[in-house]
């Protein structure tokens, strides 16, 4: 083999070794020396196969980034909605006005005129009608009534009481009326009240009885019934007998014309109030009878009625008898 060829192979092998070392020992101080040797050998040989390489650091290019394809957003074509055709306005409906009806209010009937009544007289405590008992002493003295006949009769006339004076008389030698009068009728608030039994009474008691009707019983009945008294059933008034019809008992106030009984009351509208109905609250006239009974206790010293005893089960009994030593006790049953 030609020496020249061997030399070339040795140079080629040397160059290969250098190149391998260059790759292994990159950035080493020996690298520069090997490159210099390589250059020297290449100059000496002057071989075309010896290619000088520039000492350049290998440029490591990053992998090319894959170009991302642009995302194409699909365009959604929005078609405008067709305009909604407007409806033609309807012609305004012509409504004929309803005929106006004038409503004439019905006349309101006037309320019945009830006469003004004075305030009720304070009522004393009343025992229940189941048992007769005397009331405790009252602090108001008995009514002071005129004892003079002329003065008493003048007071009766002032109250519009129609009466007839009777002379003093005796019955059975012990029963006497002082200043007796016989009641006929009574005009109260323009309404004539008749005493159907025309009772004979002591004038002083008759005056107190008229005051009771005028101030209390009359207005009470008018306010609670809407009518006025037209007739009173009173019995004879004067009767010479003992209490409760017992001849052996103490003399009754009837024996001196100092008492009166009321058995029924007739109103101007024809209604009749029976006093016996005062015994039970179930009776229709119980309230008005109770009001009369209570108010009578302020005008009379004795008031008896249904429930007090058997003798007074059907009527009220009013008198001005004095009870007790002082005469200030009142019995109200």
C-alpha cells in the first residue's frame, strides 16, 4: 500500500478521534488544542477531504413550535324577526249612559216622643220576697204631709187630682178617717187616669199616693211600656179590719184610710199589667212591676206584694204606718 494513502488514513482517523472527543469533551480546554492540531494537519496535508470547521458553539434551536391553527368561531347568522303586524285599533265602543234614577229616600218615621222622666229615686235595700222581714232603720224621716184639711186639698188640686171631700165618719166605733177624701180621677201629662174603685183615703195619704204616681210610677210605666196609665184598680181604700184580714190582729192601716192596694194597671193602649206577675222574672211585666215596687219603698213606710205572704200574692199594698218606737223603720217586701 502506498505510504501516502496510509498517511491520509491516519490523518482521517486522527480527525475522527478529535471530532469524537470534541463531542464528548465539549467546552473543555483541550478542545481548543485539538482544533489547533486539526488545523495544522489540514494545512500540512492540504487535502480536500479535510474541511475546516469554524469553532462555533452549536446553536441548539428549540423545536419549532407548531403553529396553532386559528380557531374559527362559527358565525351564527341571526335573522331578524319579522315585524309583528300591528292590529288596527278597534273603534271605541260607544256605550250609551244608563239613565240616572233619582232615589228618593223613604221618610224616616219620627221616634215616639217619650216624656222626660225625673231621675229615679234612690231605692233602699229590699229583702227577697220569700220571707217577710223589717228593713233596717232608714235615716230619712217619714214624709211630712199637711195635717190641715184645706191645705191638703189645695195640694191635691194643684196636682190635677179630681176628688170629693167626705165628712169624718166612724165605722164600728173604732175605725175613723181623719180628713177623708174620695179619689175619682187624675190627669197626668194630658192623660186621664181613672180610679175605678174610687178609694176613700186620708187626705195626707192621698196626697202622697198622687205624688208617687206623678213622680215615679207614671214616668216608669211610660218609659218601659211606651204607654201611659189610664186606669188603676185600687180596692176601696178604707176598710175597718185587722191586718191581713185577721180580726184578732192589730188594726190595719186600711182602717184609718192610710193604705191603698193596687191589683192591676190598665194602659192607654189597652194592655193590662197584673201585679201578681211580679213574683217571677219569667213573666213579661216583671221588670216594670219590680221598678214600681222598688220606687214605692221611698214613698211609703210599708210596701208588700207577691212573695211577701199569702195575703198579698195578687196585689201591692202601700201604707204610711209607723213601725218601731221611733217610727223610722220601713218594711219593703
